[in-house]
């Protein structure tokens, strides 16, 4: 009986547990043994893992986070760490390893692939939605819905007090989450790292809105644009209006996954198991034009996913 491993690495995203569940049950149905490595890459360095069975993953599909735990492992970035991880896989006769995570996790998997014959399959799970090769990642929809719910509440206060609110959402150095959230909450301004927007431009939009009779505003800003606290101070000084900053933070990464995040977890896990059965490794599964497919791991790591700037244009047209 062949054995496949599963690891959740980097930041957690809602739907990781759903992916673990689906992968374990589908792999078991095809006759694979399944090992779950704990605390991300650290589990491969320390040999810390547990046997996974269809019953051991019962009741987790609705849980946020990851039952396998996760961590940042600096030692894994070193050659010695990679060699130790490869040794652990070889010692336990792991023929395939499913890596559930984001960009950093896939970069680590790519480096590990140079030291082992174990087939590596990436399953995209990150709220940043910045993985090349998939239109959407596990956890993105959940994070977007969490942010939308919070901003809808903030909008009530903004209108009641006639204030400008800057709401900072996560996304690291990319603006996928901010663009989607900004459009769906009807934000007056959306700030993303991919598009430079100076203070003068922001003030121009706010001034135009005031002339239209708007007495409040929501500015959705990706965390990667810079110091939003400083921006709030500068805008308050320039406009004479009350400007408040709300950083939604880590609540976007947790919570029960939405139906959409669970669906992608199941679909991606199914494709990953198919690839293991076909002995096709070093790939990343994903959703492209409505179909579940896969691309080379190296291609996913080397290329950058482009932000749909049409979302920003549409949001601007609607924020009249």
C-alpha cells in the first residue's frame, strides 16, 4: 500500500480542514495510507505526524483553522532542513505529499522537490488569492465574506456620524481581497498595492463626493499599501472631516468556511488524489475558467497572478 502525506503550511485559511478531510477520505478509498504531518514543515523536520483515517477526520468540515496545526519554520529554508525533510519522507515511504497552503508553502515545496522523489502536489489555500494557476483559492471567499460583514456594520456608523472610514483588510502585498471586498461593500475608494493612488487623488474623489451630497465614505485599503494610520491622520487634516481607521485583522483568516470554500476544498482534494494515483507529481491544482485543472509547481511559483483591474474600474463607476 502506497502512502501519501499531507501538510498545512504558512498562514491558516478557512477550508483547510475540509481539504484535509476530503484528501484523507478520497485517498483511503483508492487504497492509499495517509500521514498528517503536524505544525507545517516543522513536522517533516522532527518526524512528527499522525496516521489519518476516514474516521479521524470526521466532524471537521465546518471548522476553521487546521487540525494539523501550522507554523513558520525557518530551518526548512536551509539546505540541512530540506535534506532532513526529504529523509523523513523517504524513511516513512511517503510516495506523495499534499501541501495545503499559499505562495510561501509552494516555494518551499518547489525547493523540497529538488531533494526528493516524493511527488508533491500543491492545494491552494490562502485568503490572499494570489496563487498563479487558480482563479480562486480555498479560504478566499470566507475571508471576503467576513470582511464584508464587518464593513457593512462600519458603514452604519460612518453614515450616522458623517465620518470617513479607512478599513484595512489583509492580503499581504497583493490587492485581490481588497478589490473584491471594496466592490461588494460599495466602497467609495479602493486602495491596492498594484495601483498607485496618491493623497491628491484620494482627496479629489472625496471632494467630488462631498459636492454630490455624500457626507460619509468608506475607503477599503489593502494592508500592503503602507501606513494606513498615517493616511487617516493626513486625510483628516486635509478634509476637516472625522477620519477613523479600522483594521479588521486576523478574524478574516478564521471562522467556519463558507460553502464556496468547502466546495473548492473538496474539488481540489479530489484532483490532487487523482494526480497521486496517476503518479503525476510537482503540480498545483486550481480552478481555471470554471474547471478544476493543474499546472506545474515551478510555473505556479515563478509566475505572478494579475489583479483584475476591471473590478476597480467597476467599483469606481458604481460609487456615484
